[in-house]
C-alpha cells in the first residue's frame, strides 16, 4: 500500500515539475517565471522526495529525502524573494500587462 501512495506522490511531483518548467518557458517576465519555478520546486520536488521517503521508509535514503524537503521548503521561497527584490531594485521592468507592483508602492510610501 505504501508503494502505491509513494507512486502517487512521485507522479504528482512530476506533474508539478513539468508545469513549472513549462511556466519557465512560457511566462513573459522574470517575476512570473520565478513564481512558476518556486512552485515547481516546493510542490513538485518536495512531493517527489516525499514519495521516495514513503517508498524507502526510515532508511538512510528516506531520512535524507526528508531533510532535503525541509531544506527546500525553508530556502526556496526566501531565495525567490531575494531574486525578485534585487531584480526590481536593479530596474528590471514588469510585463506591460501586469496589474500590480507592490514593490513600487512600498518604495513610494517609504520615500
């Protein structure tokens, strides 16, 4: 039974990773691409690693998979935020059809 659930998690992770990579190719600007890639990593890769943990159990490979999930969940969103903020501060423009720019609003309020 654990193997079936593990395969479901791995398959779900592969689907998330596929659509995340598709978003990297299709989305128009760096901010949308960052959003796509971070969802891909946190949901897709973490799901694959959790499926590996379910398949292997508490073996050395399973424990390493759990540790990698914790590392990814803690570091991937922070790195995406840092990349997006530094891109905005260096002058990378949003896509012309973007509706909201919270960084710009924040800079106007604090200036």
